[in-house]
């Protein structure tokens, strides 16, 4: 049984696959034609974005980076880093108020007791306590230091203070843990001891690497380390490099928070750490690890700082999380900014991108990362000596795309001489066949089609045909013609936006001749200050010349010599936007002058005479022709009897393709008339 398919009417809701190689290549065609560089074209698509086959927007890197920067700025505009300890400071103030109230109550009770000695003692103690409370420093670290040595009147206030100190110590401890791992919470003294041992072991691993340890020995030591301390690292790094990278990122985020604080805020944090975390060995191991990581990963942005401008305060945990997110945004921006090809984007952690920027951004980045691989897998581009290049299939595809674009425009603007017949007089069988492609005349070669089906399914009846079995008869004009396309590559072409349309016409014409008229000859000549022959393989990479001069004289000379080796009717198709300003002197030198001098005009027209004597017709397509160019082309056409077309970059392709096809039809009609006669 053959495959069965169910079809339904499209109602606007169905969607196909997001991306396909041929659709991508179609979007790249104009860029490839203009610049001739696959790598540059992919980079521009990567920067600008595109639309997939469902017309959904795939954001480019510029758009993604703008969104990323806006997200970072929104965070900075929302939060205030100075409020990291606001909650603790507020609770300290409540404790002080409770202590003052207790002092006042104790004094009142002593005075009501009737014991004057007790009352005096209570008043002296109250005065001393109130004085110390009045003299408490404004900064958090100073308040903690003074209250730690304060003799509380209130047992409840003292208990609250001790609980608050435990909470603060836990936050500071967690700050150190956040440098190391995201797994440990509410660390006990035993956990702190293990963390100290872990850092000492890790510093030993780093020293062994710096001493030149063998990779196998290093991996074995790393695995032993993870067996003992793996609970500190929930990301489950697979080697020492991954572990150190993760730790460097956390420590850099904490350093960024320190850098973002005011000097006063940093001093307070340092004083709090000194007061509450007095394990000197732990501090030494931490500082040693920090120095090691900073030397190994200088690119992590240890000097980064952020200017928070918002009003919303953050606790220590939220501040650390925010710093980690800002650091990840910075790293992602750095990756996007420095990506030179789509494959480099695959290094991004797409899950993290999704967390930071949402599904749309992550989906766009995933699609951009697939561009190169998709085109390589389709056989349109290939890696060659570290550089992406078009394959022969890609070269043909560019020409077909250019031809399709121009013919689709003709179909929309069909009028007058633009009307074309797919088949007519002059088309004869070549007794060659080709696989049927959509749009081909359905001149089915039944013998070959059935043979293809039998080869596929075997000799069984009934014979089952599929579209892949169809072969059609190839038809072409019997009369052979030889054409040289002369393409102006002078600086004026891109300056006037004429280069891309002209090059697209060249690719389209080459595709038309090679596919529909394979027995015809087509040569290519580029000309500016001098002229030179081009091959079809070179055409996609051809760019304009950074030289002044329009040397038609040299171009006609080369074209005439190329056509001398060919048979059939001969013609030169010249596309230009300027009059001749350069020629080759009898000594072989290049002479250039603007505006054109009579010597250059005469040398060019002498070459036109030689072409005319050799039976070569010159048809000229003038872009944005001024008076000087019109005057020269009128002289050329008077000598050669070729045709001249005054056009612009919007309709150049219409004129060239229609004229070429009409030329083929005239040749066929002439042959038919000769037969009838």
C-alpha cells in the first residue's frame, strides 16, 4: 500500500514548520548577491532577524540586546541596594524602643516602692542606659557593636537582639555560601567546618593544576572531591573547569554587589563580617580561593558595578539573586555582541535565557543558532578552510531565486510586450528528459515515467505512479545563440542603488539560459577602470570595484574575443549607468578622465565597429541615464543597430528578461519562416 494523505482547506489557523532551509536561503539571496559573502550575509540576518514561514517574527540580535538592556535598566530603576539591611535596622530600632520602655518602667516601679536608695539607683542606671542608647551610632554595624556590649534592662529585648544577631550572622554566612554554592541553607557550625574543609581542598586542586598535574590525575582528584563535597554543588559539574566556572560566576556576582554599594555601605558590611564571623582560617581560605578564581577567570567582570536608582529595598537573599541575574544578563549580552556566526549562539544556556527574558527571546535565539547547520544540512553552503561558501547547489539556487523574483514581478505587471507564452513556435524536442518540477510544461515522457515507477515498486500491476516518477520531455529553441553580459562594476553603481538589481539580473539571466537553453552560451564580463572575464561560480561573490572609470572599450574587446570562439547568433547585453570615461591606449595603459574626452569615446566606438563587423548585436540597458550617456548610446546604436533601453533599478529585470525571451522567439520564428519558404 502506498502512503495515504488527508488534505483539508486552509482556514488560516494551520501552521507548518517554523523554519526551512530554502525559505531562509530566499531571504538571504539579495544580501548574498549584494555582498557575495555567506558569512557576512548570515551575520546580517542574525543581527536583523527575519520572519519564519508562518510569518512569525524571529527576533534578531539587535532586538534581543535592546530587550536585554531594557530589562536590566528596569531592574536598576526598581530596586535600592542600600536597603539590603533595612529590615534588620528597623528591627534594631524596635528593640531599642522596647529597651527604653523597659528602663522607664523599671524607674517608675523603683520610685513607687518608697525605697529612696532603690529609686536613686534606678534613676542612675536609667540615665546611664538612656545615655548609651542616645549615643548609638546611626550605622547598622555601629549599632550592632554597641548593643553587643550593652547591659539590657529588658530580658525580652535582649532575647530579640540575640535572635536578630543569629539571623544576621546567618545572612552573612549565607553570603559566603552563595559564593560557593546554591545548595546549603541554614548552615550549622558543623556545616561551616565542612565548607572550610571544602575550600581548602579546592585550593589544593587549583595549586595542583598550576603545578602541571596530569589531566587523568586531575580528573580522579576532582571525582574524589565531588564524592566528599558534592552536596555543595547542585549543578553537578562534570569536571574541575565547570566547577570553577560556576564558582567564579557566583563570587563575581557578590563582588559586583560590593562594588555597587557606596563606600559607607561597604564599610558597614565589612565591619559586620568582622564582628560576627571571626573564623580567621575560613576567611583566609575564602580570600585565597577568590584570588585564584579571579586570576583564572578575569573575564567574569570582577570590577562590574551597577547604579541602582529605585525605591524598593531588597533583603540579602533577594539582592544576591538580583546580582546573579544582572551578571547573567551581562554575560548573555557579551555572548550576543561577540557572536560572529549563528553557531556561536548555541553556547547560550537556553533554559537560563528563557528564565531571564521569556519564551519569545529564547525561541528566537534557538532559531538563530540553527541557521548555519540548517543551510549546511540542505547542501546550500559548506565549510571550506574555516569559511562558509556556497555549494554548486547554492549557486544554482541563487540564480533560480533571482529568476523567480523577476518572473513573479512580470506576472503581476503583465502588459504589452511583457506578455510571454510558455510554449510556441520554435520549441522542438531535444529527445532529452528531466524530472518534473512544479511549473514545468507537462510534456510527460510516458515510457521513462513508467520505468521509474517499476524501478521503485518492482514489476507488479497495476503500476502505481507518484509525482516523483514523472519525467518530462525537455524542449528548447533549436537555434543556438551566444550572449555575453557586460556588467558595470564602477563605483557609481552602488552609489545610485543600481548594483543589486544589475547583479540580480545577471544571476537570473544565467539561470534562465543554463536551465531552459542549455545549448546556448553565456559569458560574463565585469568592467570599471578595466574589464575582466568572470565565471558563473565567481558571479555571486562579485562586488563593485573601488576604482573610478567606466571602461566600455576594454569590455567590448573582451566580449568580442569571447564570442569569436562561439557559434550561432551573437549578442552583447550591456548594463551600465555611466558614459565611457576610460579606455586602453595602444601601449596597453589605462587612460581615465572625467568628464569623458573625445579620445575615449572614439576608442570605444571603434571597438563597437569591430563588434558590428563580426555580426555581434549590442543591446544596452541604461540605468538613470543622463544626457551624456543617452548621447553616447545613440551613437553606439546608430553604428551597431542594436537596441537601447532607458530604465531604472526598479524595472531593469523586466526589460532584460523580456528582451532576451523576445530575441529567442524572433530567432525561432525566423527559422520557422525559412522552413516554410
